[in-house]
């Protein structure tokens, strides 16, 4: 991770508290742990989120739970590049927030070498049905693959690897 990526990661970490206070104060925390989510039915979105959290040694951040669910739905990793790429994808999908706009501008200005990747993510978001309209908590019981199919989200692990090879 270069110094610009470390700077972005630091800003993400510092901004969680104020963002939660300013924009999410009315949200109720889900009060679910990674273990709780892993106990959801196998192949459900909740189970997949639990596996994602365990793999990355995370727990849901109260009132910011949707962020990790979006990682799973959008199939994005937790690298700085993918954190910003996910915001581009959600912006392309129609989601709008102040934090997202700041993240997109920051990523564009500080990490121009990822411009092609961010553009790819934006276009991928445009091709999906509006996933940001989902009630994510109520969707935890849904079948993960059916959800991906319904919102036209391609399982992109293979072509993402190809894209990464082309980009590098």
C-alpha cells in the first residue's frame, strides 16, 4: 500500500465516528455478530455476510452495517482501491450520499492510477438494478444467488481477475 492509499485508509477510519453521528444517528443497530450471521441459512445473504466478516476478521460496525452487506452484494474486497471502487459502483447504480461523493472525489484525486478501475466499477453499477433500494436487514434471509440474479449482478470473480491482470 503506497502512502496515498494509507492516507485514504486513515481518512476512512477517522471519518466513521463523525459520519455515524451526523448521518446515521437515527438508525437502529442490527445487533448481529459475525457468528450470528454465519448461523443464517446456508446460501443466504446473511450467511455470506457472516463468512465475509469472518474471512476479514471484522464485526459489523453498529449503524454502518449496510456497508459490509454492500461489499458482499457487490462482491468487492476491502482494499482501498475496492472501497473507493464500491462507492463508484454504487454511484453508477444510483445511490447518492455526501460521504460517497467525497470518497469518489478523494479517490479520483489521490489515486488517479485506478481511474480505469473506478470507471469499470461505475459502469458495472449502471448495469445493475438499483440495489441501493433494498432493505438490507430484511434481505439477510434471501438466497444470495437469487439476489444476484434479480439485481443483474454477475459473479465477477473470474473477469475481475482478468481485469486486474490487464490493469497491472
